């Protein structure tokens, strides 16, 4: 998530951010997967189909416009149909980032700068 977030740097998560409204596309969220914590950007919302064409993310057949710093996606990924309780997250540095569908229960809040 460079340059906005640096690995090992303390980050703050607003755990109340999603009490009254769900995560939105483009939000940077804190995730807990097992014992590990991650910061990732929300790319896909529940029920959407996410595809990857060359270095472009396609959501429901339309290219995703990304206005933040992104390194290109260099590997091939299969399309993903999200379930009602899933979000698709990716890091901004796509060449070396964890990507995938996560359950809403794994999202612990919205990242703050």
C-alpha cells in the first residue's frame, strides 16, 4: 500500500466506521485473517463479478477507474463472483500484494491516515 502506508508502521483503524454504512469501493480497510492484520483496498462489493484483463480490473463488465497510485497486476487471475457477504480486496502495489475475496466478518474497520 506504499506510499500511503508503510509495512510495520503503526496504523489506526476506525472500528465504528461501518456500523451505519457498509464499506465502499476504494476504501482502505483493516482486515484480520487468523492472527494477521492487513490493510487492503476494497475493489469489489457483494454480488459483483470481478475480472482481470491484462492490467485492468473489470467490475460487472466495466473497467474500474482507479485514481490512486497502483502498480500493474502482472499475474493472471480467474474471474470471481462475490457472494452476498464478500468483498474483493487488493493492495495498491499489485505486483506483490495479497488479493482475494474476504468475508465481511474479516473487515475490522476503515483505515485512517
